C-alpha cells in the first residue's frame, strides 16, 4: 500500500501534519479539496493543488494496473478451428474498481485569510500626502475659526466694557455737576455773609 511519504513532495513532518488533519492515506489526500489542505501549516493554495494532483495520480496508477490484470486473455484460434458458440462477453464479468472513475475536479476556493498571512497594503504616497494635507488644512481652518470666534467675543466684551465705562464716567460727571450746583447757593450765602461781616467791621 502506498504511504504518504511515498508521494513526491511529502516528507515525514508533512505526512505527520496531514495525518493529524485527517489525511492519513493518499486516497484521503486525493479526495481532499485545496481549501481543506490550506488548513495545514506550510501548505498554500498552489501547493495544495499540486499535492492533490500527485495523490490522485498515485491512487489512479495501481487501480489501472489491477484492472488490466483482471482482463482475461483472448483465446488463440486457428483458421481450421470449428466455429464455437458465442459466449457472453467477458467484459461483463470484469468488476470495475471505483478508483477508475475519474473524480470531478474540485472548484478552486478562495484562499482563507487565516491560512496565509495577508500581504501588507501598499498605499500610494501621493494619496497619503494629500490626505494628511487635507487633515492639516481642516485642523488649521478649525483653529482659525475658533480663534476668530474668541477674538470677536473679546472685541464684543471690550466694546461693552468701554460703553459701561463711558456711561459710568458720564454718570459721575453728572453727579459731580449736580453736587456743584447744589453747593453753589451755600457757597454764595457764605460769601455774602463774609462780605457782610467785613462791612460791619469797617463801620465800627
């Protein structure tokens, strides 16, 4: 019986790994699909197809040999021999082994992402630079808008403060004027009293 290690491209380590995954014989390997084999470490989609092809060839060769050996030899007849009654064709007695029937090629499945490490995504440097520039421009515009808003708010507060200061100044001026106006008669009376007192002293 053909062993896994008898097949081309399969060493003891790989044979052990295949056996652990349920592929103990070449027949198991021939019936497998590339997708199932890619679950075994170190086997990619291409190698899986190659191993399946080798296993099918190994399984098919002994089957064809056994079929050829089971065909009976034709009897040698001479020209002078009497005609014999026809016998049933010997082909009916031949049992065709199941291995002779060609197996349908398995559809090539897409490689599983876990079986093979994904290739690093290559980004276009020009596109990456553009994206970074757009991000920077967006951040700059946002910062500028924030600064403008803060400046506008500061200007508004300064204007309100100046207005309040002006109003307070006007109010203080008005109060001072009012106080001055209120104190004017008293000052005038005091001045008149002083003048009167001085006149009285002079008459004495």
